[in-house]
C-alpha cells in the first residue's frame, strides 16, 4: 500500500467520524443511539479493516516518513 493510499484511507476514516460526530440531537448532544443504529460503525470498521489488511510490515512507518519529507519541502 502506498503512502498516498494510507493517507487517503485515514482521511476517509476521519471524514466518516467527523460526519458521525456532527449529528446531534435537538439539545446539541451527540446522539449515540443514532450513531450505533446508522451506517457509520460498519463503514468505520470496513475502512479500518481495508487499511490494516493492505498494510505490510513497515509500510505505515514508510508512509509517515514520506509525509514528513513532503511537509518539510513545502515548509
């Protein structure tokens, strides 16, 4: 799995979680029951499983190094 794929998968996971967290009840609190009853838990599980299944040893470390190098170049 490439560094780009790892980062894209993590961004997708973050978007799923952010979307789920933004859904609140009328009183402004997080609706945990609606979260558990919705598609988010399965979608999160699928995204995490996909990332973990595709990663080979040291690929995540390599992906982090690639991102750090790119961040230093653009700084």
